[in-house]
């Protein structure tokens, strides 16, 4: 997971992490549709992680504009 200190957050790392999580989410959805996914809770966990990272990005941007 990415560091939570707003002063040290690197937006490029956060965006790369979001891209990686979105790829994982797509794979989870394919696995679920084919019946290969055993832990369906991983889909929700991944979506929550993506939303947290997006929130981090918006907080950092808001802090820079203030």
C-alpha cells in the first residue's frame, strides 16, 4: 500500500498502483464469470483499495491548490 503521509505521496506511484489494481479487478471479474474465483470478497476489497487511492489523489491535489 502507498504511504499515507500527504507530504510524501508520489502521485505517479499512486496512479501506477491504481492501474495495477484495475487490472487485477478485471482478472477477478473474468475468473468469477468462469467459476474459477474462490474468494469473491477479493473483488470488493480491490474496489475499496482503488477508491481509497483515488481519494488520496484528490486530497493531495486539493492540498496543493489551497
